[in-house]
């Protein structure tokens, strides 16, 4: 249960103001078919985070526990720094509107936008940490993505005006930093 809760919380916070959340707002404004967009986000996230979880599990088996602890700890500290850099959605991105339809466009756009993104890297690190609970990590990170992006699809502009993304990113950065330090020090049950 710990793997699920930690994964959900980290990704939900990490996704706030992320480029995929901005992409959700753009797709919602462009297509105005929220349920189809949400279904596309879910499919893309399951595939992307499933692959990331598999990579994390593989890395954990490849490295010994001491090296893995350092890799995860440093990764979390790097994620803390990365959280402080706001994402932007490039205006020149072609979302394939005419070729794939709303669902296909959402799946392809979200899958590609998540490649190498903070939440995908976090999924790899969490899966490496919770090697016996990779499925719970993937379920948790997927739920975290949905918790952040479903409201963006329905209320994107209104939320962005009322919530300070800088504050949300700062809180997420602190959480990643604390997890990184705890991991490096090998403190507590979490790490």
C-alpha cells in the first residue's frame, strides 16, 4: 500500500503545471470532447508508465542494493531540482488532429510528451525502489496522472488562474528532496 500511496502523491504533485497537464488543457480547448480525451490520457499513461515500471524493476535487479540506493537517492534529488523548472508546451507541436481523431491524437500526444518527462523518470525510480510492488507503483503513478489531468481537461483555465504552480512545484521539490536524503541516508521504512 505504501508504494501505491507514495507513487500517487508524488506523481499527482509532480504533474501540476507539467507539459502534459498543459497538453490536456490544449486538447480540451481544441476538441471539446472531455471523456474521449480522458480515455486517451488513461491509455497513454498505462502504456508509458507500465514500460517505465518494467525498466525500474529491471534496473533494480541489475544493480545491487547499495548502488541502487545511491542511484535512487541522487535521482530523487535531481527530480527536486527539476521540479523547480516550469514546463512549457511548444506551440509548434502538431497534435495530429486530422490524422488520428480525438482519442488517437490524445494517446499519441500524451505518450510522446511523457517520454523522458519528470513523471516517467519518477515512475522508473519508484519501481526500482519498490521492486516487489511494481504493479502498485504503476497503478499509483497512473492514478496520480489522472488526478492531475482530469480536472485540467474540465477546468484547466480556471484552475491555472487560482492555484500557484510555483507553490505546487516547490512543495513537490521539497518532497523529492526529503525522499532523496532519506534514501541516501538509508533512513526509515520508506527507503
